[in-house]
C-alpha cells in the first residue's frame, strides 16, 4: 500500500455579507478526503460556517503545478 503524500488543489466559493468570494487552496495530504478536511478547517478559521462554503473542484496536482512556495519546497 502506497502512503505517499500528494498535493491537492481545492477550489470553491463562499458567501460572506451577501458577496460571493472565490478561493483556491493547495494542501498536502495522503487522500482527497484528508485534503478537503484540512482546507475546510483552514477556511472556517476566519469565522465562516461550513454550510457557507461550496467546493467546486478537488484535483491532485504535481509539485511543478503548485503555486504555494512552501508546499512546493516541502514536496521536492
């Protein structure tokens, strides 16, 4: 069984004060579910509720595609 840490890009929207905001998060995780949980906990730390967040896409990406410098460096 392979337990290699992968990089996931999570994209979605959230609504706050009647405005819709777009977000993109890149996280390292073993599975897609773990990545989603990590991203949701980071986003809800600013006072949002999970029901205000709509996830549009969860995609596994390579270290080359990653735009977050710290995550890219940790993955090389």
